[in-house]
C-alpha cells in the first residue's frame, strides 16, 4: 500500500489556481505543483522571467533551472514559442505548470516557480489609447 500512495504523490495532477491565490496563501501552495494562466514577463536577454497578474499586483519569478532541466524545457515547442513571443511582444499570456518553491535571496525569503511546462501561449494586443475628440 505504500507504493501506490507514493506514486499518487508523484503523479497527481497539478493544482489549478491563480497567481493571486498563490500570493495570498503561499503556505497552501509551497512545494506543490500548480498550473495557472498569467502574463509572462521578460527578463535578461528577453527570456521569460516570471508571471504577473495586474488584477492583484502579483508577480512570481521563474527559478533558474539547471542545464538538464532547461534542456528539457527547450525541447518543448510551446516553450520555444514563448521565448520567441516574449522577445517580440510586450504582452504574452501562457498557461504555466511548475512547483512553487520558497527561496532565500539577499537574506529575504521569496516565492518562485520552478517551471516544468508551458501551454497555450498567446500574444495579446495592447489596449488602444483613447482618442481625443
């Protein structure tokens, strides 16, 4: 009976949530695999740096993967599309799946997302400014 429970832990589906919920209740999501839809922010060399949600002012940085993990991400067509779209467009949305981790930077604990996969990458049109009459 121990083995099936262990397999259930490793193969359970991600928790579908929002970035705002993760930021509001970090203790609920730390060390859990989550899936959420959000705007992807660009960082160094226009690589995806994290996700943001303006409705609650939340941001969550992607944790730097090791070379092997990054190599697996690069094999994903959706991740390569995300990289290309983030370089060319200021507003890109995607569904991201990863593990929420608590990390310490500059003696301050922060949350980050260890990215596992990307789906449904969509470039969004920027809102048009109102016309003067």
